[in-house]
C-alpha cells in the first residue's frame, strides 16, 4: 500500500499534472467570462440579426401540452411535459465555438509574448562524404583515391 501512495505522490508532483490542474481551474473561471460574453453580448446581436429570435425559447413539446400552460421550457417542465430544447443546443454550439476561438487567440497571444517562433527548417548542408563505388566505404568527398581499397576514383 505504501508503494502505491509513493507512486501516486510521484505522479501528482510531476510538472505536467500540476500545469494541467492549473489549466483546468483557470478554464473553469474563464468559462464564466465566456458565458457572459455569449449570453449578454453576442446572443443579443444574433437575436437582432435573426429578427428578435430567442434561441432559448426554441423547443418542441414531446407530449400534448395541457391547456393553459405556457410554451416555455420552465412552464412545460413544471407541467411535466418532456421537451426537445434544440434552441439551447444551438446556444451551446455557439458558446463552444466562441470559447474555442477565444482560447485559440489567447494561446496565440501567449506564444507571441513568450517569443515563440516556429523553427524553420535549416537549409540542407552540402554532403561532406561519398561512397567508394568499389568497396562501398564512406570516404571524404574530396578524395581521389579510396583509403580502404586504394581504387582510383573518377570525379
């Protein structure tokens, strides 16, 4: 049992695990900011473009709606009517796309601040050796005679 806890302690203390934990905590806090951005800033503009459509009100009751019950998700849920709330799904997709885009911009900005520049491939260096056609030994490219088999090499 002690060996198990030692292995666990070693695993937890690795840098990658701690970095990941910090990322998850910051991501959870960041989620509130993005949710507010989507709900309070972007969705009103989308609603304006779509003619005042509120995605959260887009639903399909899966059972007959009792008389006098409003066609809202909360009222239908309270009345025990199962609903297919596809508007919430559309909102979740928009939320995800915006979150992914913001994270992409954030990672790109952090990489730029850190001075990360993608490595360019170095130009290929000129070869410094060649193979002797007689004994197949690798020799200096400037050699005119193979030092191993003493054959004369044509240029």
